[in-house]
C-alpha cells in the first residue's frame, strides 16, 4: 500500500480512537429479535437427563437418549418439498446467519455426507493452511522494511512444530547479532516472526508495521531497532525483554492457520517482559488480515494500546486491574 495513504488512514483512526469516549449504544442491538435455531425439539434426545446408578452405587449413568425416537424420514422429505411459511422464515433466518460469518454453518449435506462443493472447499482451505505453516517469508519484504533477520534455536519446520520451547529462545549467533545491532532500552521494541503462518507476514506485515510506526510517531513514543525472527514463538519476547530492556515489546506473528483464513496475523504485547513472565501479563490483538481487522487500522489501534500500557505501566490482566 501507498505509504502516504497509510499515514492518512493511521492519523484518522488515531484521532477517532482518541475522541471517541462515549462508545456506541447497544440499545439497537438489544432490540434485535433473537434467532431461534432450534424451533423444533431435538429428535432422539430427552430434554431432561435421567440419572441411573449401578446396583453397587459406584457408577452413575446419565441417560439422555430416548428409545425408538428415530426421525420420521418420510415426514421430513414431505415437509421439505411443501415449504410451510415457518420453513421459509427459517431459511431466511439461516441465510442471514450465513452472511454474518465465513464459518461453515448451515451449508447443508448430501445424505450423511458433506456436499461436493463443501468438501472441495475444505480440502482447498486445508492445503492453504499447510502451505502457510511450511512457507517462507519473501526476503524483499524484510529488506523494504529494513528488518534484519535472526533465528530461534529451531533448525527446521518439523522441529519448530514439535519443540515450541526451542522457538522461545534465540540461537547464540542471533543473540550476539541482536545485542550488536539494536538500540538498548527503547520505549518500544517491535519484533516480527513468521510463527505459524509465513503468509500472514507476507500479506500484512508491511501495512501493520508502517501504520504502527506512524501511530507511535504521532503519539511521540520512541521505537527501537525492529527485527525479524525466523521460526519464533510468542514467549521469545521474554528473552528479548531481558536482553534489550525495552518498556514494551510488541511481537507481530503469524497465527496458526484455521480453515477460514491462513493469512491472519496477531500482535502480542507485554510490558517489560522477562523470562518467567506469566501469560496473563501478555495481551493479544488477533485476527489481523483483510477479512478481519484491516492491517492499517490494526497498526493505528496498536499505537494507542501501547500508549495506554505505558501510562499504566502494565499489560494483560494487570492492566485491566490498574485501569479499574
Ligand atoms: C493455539 C491457541 C491457544 C492455545 C495455546 C497453546 C500453544 N502453545 O499454542 C491454548 C489452547 C493454550 C490457548 C489458550 C488461551 N487462549 Co488461545 N488461541 C490459540 C489460537 C487458536 C492460535 C494462537 C497462535 O497461533 N499463536 C501464534 C503462535 C506462534 O504462538 P505460540 O508461541 O505457539 O503460542 C502462544 C500463543 O498462542 C499464546 N496465546 C494463545 N492464546 C492466547 C490468548 C491470550 C489472551 C494471550 C495473551 C496469549 C495467547 O500462548 C501460547 C504460549 O505462549 C488463537 C486463535 C487465533 N486466531 O490467533 C487463540 C486465541 C489467541 N486465544 C484466545 C483466548 C481467549 C485464549 C484463552 C484466554 C482462553 C481461556 N479462556 O482460557 C487462553 C489464554 C492462554 C494464554 N496463553 O494466556 C483468543 C484471544 C482473544 C483476544 N483477542 O483476547 C484467540 C484469538 C481465540 C479467539 N478467537 O477467541 N490458546
């Protein structure tokens, strides 16, 4: 994306976030009618559990299945062909739900199996997820953003998957490189890593990073020397915190791909992370991609979040507690 455009959008979002104290009203939402997915009682199951104990009293069964309550197939077919107004309403409601999420809901079936289209789409998305985990980040992106590259202790992708602990530490060479090249004790240290999706970095890093830097510059918050870790894990930020002593570390990392998106990026943030930092002191802004939180908007928001973390000198649950 055009760098000037990123600056403009970032500025707009930061201004909006800072002036928007009131929040939007939930009244409209509350008045929306709830959609009843299960208008008919479930077939073959009791509404109330039936408790039965063995004669010895050692084992208790909770029987929830009724006897002989198989669905009446003929009736089901009949009701499908002659659509009642109720069915039409239900179909419309389900179509509305489908529009609200990319999740595979109400996609229908062929007998007891998924439809061919559903199955092919599933295979395609699964393949994309595997490619995202095993793919590589093009070096041009890192060069364009002026990131130098270091490595975790992991040797290859197989080891990366099997040994998360090795992804949480830098190799000895990399430690020396980071010490030599990075500014010591900046306010904010930005680190990027492919993590579980190289595609997430390829698709989003540039926009998120440029917008985040712009956002921090607008808020006059100092940023250290950014770099990229190949095959890193989130808790690698603890070692980086230990070595460089920044106030905040933000790690932009590829998320484990799901079957909806394989290119989703997360930003994990922590105030003064150190080896042994507990997970509750980290926070995450996830789902950054073109179908989720747009990357430029995410960058701008992350700047304001870091501003808050610096103000309260806390992140995660501690931040929530201090904020009150
Ligand atoms: C895998 C996963 C987990 C695994 C992590 C195990 C592991 N070693 O990988 C388990 C099942 C333990 C888990 C637990 C939780 N998770 Co989780 N998790 C994910 C998932 C599916 C992928 C994360 C990922 O790819 N990370 C990148 C890789 C490279 O990181 P990693 O170093 O291998 O693993 C670390 C991170 O995954 C991190 N992590 C995982 N979840 C969370 C949640 C929070 C709030 C934080 C700070 C860190 C964190 O902990 C791991 C160990 O350091 C995301 C969904 C998504 N789209 O991102 C949800 C997600 C991040 N998790 C979420 C939540 C809510 C939780 C829990 C708070 C659930 C709970 N109520 O207990 C806990 C908190 C765990 C924590 N570390 O503090 C939410 C966060 C929502 C938000 N924006 O705040 C997400 C986005 C799912 C969702 N859509 O709701 N999670």
